[in-house]
């Protein structure tokens, strides 16, 4: 299981991953950004190919997840408080968009915001 890569996360644009990549590399973890050059040449296909994938070697997986969780931005409400998952009560939710339908793919800002808990993966509306 030491061969290959583990995908730590996927992001819409190459610029979104640079802080994470820099932090991981400063901790001695090699990072591969899958599809980075593809999206640098054509950013409009980001949703079609699943964005830029931050990948680390399987041997570094546990340490990379630990570092990523330290610097990860979790969703907050309008008062600056973390969004609490109604299922598991964790305060580790991320903004989530399904981008289903042609209107939401062409104009993603029309889609209503949802949250996905990183602990139990339940998707909720505010």
C-alpha cells in the first residue's frame, strides 16, 4: 500500500491549493497537483474534470491529513461561529455545492449554499 497517491482534496482553481501545498512541503511532504496545468490553460473546465487534486504519497497520508486539518477553513455562519452539524454535532463543515442542472453549471452563484460535514458527510441547508 506504500505505492501510489492519496487525494487529500480537490479545488476549483490551481491558486486555491498553493497555501496547502506550501504548508505540506514545508513539513517535508511531497505534493503532486493533478490537473494543475490543464486548468491553468483552460480554467473553465474545472467542474468537468473535478478541479485540481492535491495528492500525497500513501506513506505520508496520515501526517498530511493531520496537517491539512490544522489549516483547513471550515464554514462559519453570519456571526462568525462554526456551522454545527445537526447529525453528529461536529463543528467541521465545509460549504458544498452540487452544481446540478445547466443553470447552476453556467451560473454557480445562483445555487443555494449547503454544508457538508467532514465527520459524517451529511449535507445540510442553513
